[in-house]
C-alpha cells in the first residue's frame, strides 16, 4: 500500500512527464495538478493507477478524464483567479477541484446523482468550498447563475449547445468537445461583444453529453 508521500512523488512525475513536457506552461495549473490528490477521486482499487496517462472508470459507465486532457482544457480557459466558472459533467469532481484552485467560484452540473454525491463528499474532505454542485441537465447551462467568464464541457456534444454560448460573459471562453460519438474536436469559443471567435484545439475522445442539447 502506497503512502501519501508516494502519491505526491507520482503526481510530480505525472506533471513533469505528461503535462509540462507536452507544452503546458501555466505555473498555477501545474502547481494545482501537483497538489490535488487525484487518486482520492476514484475507487481505492484504482489508486495504484491513478497517475497513469489515460482516463479511468468512475462507475455508472463514466470516466475521470486523462490528466493531460484536464490540463489542456483548463489551460484553454485562461483562468487568472477572479473568474466564475461553469463546468458541465462533474463526474468524479477532479476537474472541479482543479478549477476551484484557479478561479473564484465553480458551478458544476452532473446528470448522474450518485456521481455528484460522491464528488461532493471528496471536495468537502479536501476542504474545497468555493463550488456549487447541481444534479441535472447541464446541456442547458445554469441560467440563474449566468453569465460565466469560463464554461467547460467535459463530455462530447453533437453540436455546440447554444444555451451555453448565451451564458458566456463578454470576453468569456467556452471549451467544448464537438463531433461524432467517440471522437470529437475540442473547440474554444470566445465571446467578443456580439462576435464569437471559434478556435480548433485538436482531436479528443469523450463520453457522450446527454440531455436536451446533447445526444
Ligand atoms: N470532469 C470529470 C472528472 O474530472 O472526473 C470527467 C467527467 S466524464 C468524462 C463526463 C461526465 O459528464 C459524466 O459524469 C457524465 O455523466 C456527465 N454528463 C453527460 N451529459 C451531461 C449533461 N447533460 N449534464 C451534466 N452532466 C453530463
């Protein structure tokens, strides 16, 4: 059985070899990923594999994303500390924890109640309190809390969910995988007044975004 210190060593290695070595430079993001104990967001049987370079199952047919993908998506949001962030797909809560370290407040929506409950428990254990979790259809966003400076969708959508675009603040960024089931392109959409700037950030693979504006 590994001790806390072993996991800290594995985390530092994960950050160096899988994230910094692939070009992520944001020091706040690298520090957050070095600090936050990713293994606690999955079943204990998976702890020995928690820092491997791929997604892992979290139950209910869902996954905790690959560490590098968490880093790429978070980096694309360009967080500097004061933002209100909306996350669609809480899953294990790991990405939520990273966002909570880098922004002012995180709103996160998960479709599957059992996953949201477990994520809430781990976030409380880690004393991460600048988050609001909700169970529901995140493809519609969270209109009561809009606008958001950054929105991240951690499941693959058939098209960009329009309610999310509508809930972006001026200058806000939406990072979302869009495409076919099982293979998508990661897009960043930035609102500049009435104009929307769309950038292609490369290929990715996510589980389905379900709900009204999903599959
Ligand atoms: N960010 C997560 C993590 O770090 O563990 C990974 C999330 S997993 C790849 C995608 C999640 O999106 C799943 O938990 C799934 O249930 C959720 N999901 C899919 N469609 C959704 C929707 N319409 N609203 C909210 N959550 C949704």
